[in-house]
């Protein structure tokens, strides 16, 4: 077997250099649109080769942290971190953790209740007609008995995404990306066989009406009832799965 030890070593150094530059970007030492030193200067500063510098820069570009420009005034420049891109990376890890059982349903429900309660409060203050219409559109779709389970679950995610968007709070939307894009789809995959769609739709309608009326108490109550129903449906789904497994073992 012909192992390329030099590439392993170079890759490890490139990763460290990339992390060093990434930290400087995220903590503000390198500003948005600031030009990085040249490859030659970076190589000299870090005491490494230019190919290793290029590997580090490729890693940063893949994370949408820097971009290159050509021409006399070109070079590598710091990009504004993409919240959605960063969120997707975190969400992928969170989905994996949920999938392997690192979080139980009570933890997930508690996290959703605490964070979405904040969203309900801010959405009551800041919601727009456009945001309300987005939620109403999803509710109308969810009432269609002919849509598939997959489409219903996708609409459920979009409803809660619209709720979060209605807060008008950028940092909160970033924080809630994991909750909406990871926790909800995972629980939907388990509960869809036992839950009743009409119950979910009724809770969504209550939330929408409360937001429309800027009624924080009612919005929070509807959300609490919805999540209690999700928890009960989750338990019922697991019980049903256990019974099927027991029956198969006995047959």
C-alpha cells in the first residue's frame, strides 16, 4: 500500500491555518471585505509552503468565509458569514444527534416550547401581513386530505419557519434554524402514522389567529397544546413500534 504521509501532514497544517484565519474572521480581527495577505506573505508568516497556504484558503472558501477576485486589485477577501450556510452545517450535526438518540423527546419538546414561546411573543409584536399569509397558505395546504404525508410534514416545517421569520429578529432566526430544520422533521418521521392531521391543523389555526390578534397568551397556550400533542403522539408511535417488534419476535 502506497501511503502519502506528506499529504496527511500538509492537510493537518492547512486545517490549523484555516482555523486560525477563521477565528480571526469570526471574532472580528479580520473585517468584512478586508483583503488577506498574499499567499507568499501567509506562507512566510506561518512558516509553511505556498501549497499548504492554498489548501487552507480552499477550506475557507468552501465554508464561504473568503472569496477571490482577479485583476490588479484582486486577491482573497473576507466574506460576510452566511447565516443559512452556517446553520445548515450545524443542523446536519443536530439531525445526526437526534437520529442516534442523543436527545430524548422530552428534551426536544422542552427546547421547542421555550424557544418557540419567545418567537410567539416577538411575532405578536412584529408580524406582518405577509408573514400571516405565509402561515395561512400552509394551513390551507394542510387541510387538503389528498396531500401526502411527506408534503404535510414539509408544510409543517414551513409553517413554523414562517412563525420564526415573523419575529423579525435575525439572531433568533439563526438560532431557531436547528429547531425548525432538524427537530421538527425528525419527530414528524416518527409520529406521522399516529397523529391526526386535523388536530395539528387546529393548533396551527389557533396560533395564526392569536398572532393576528397580537394575543401572546393565546399564542403561547396554543403552542403548548400543540407540543403536548406531539409528545403524546411520539409516545404512542414508540408504543406501537414496540408492539410490532414483540409480535414479530413471537411469530
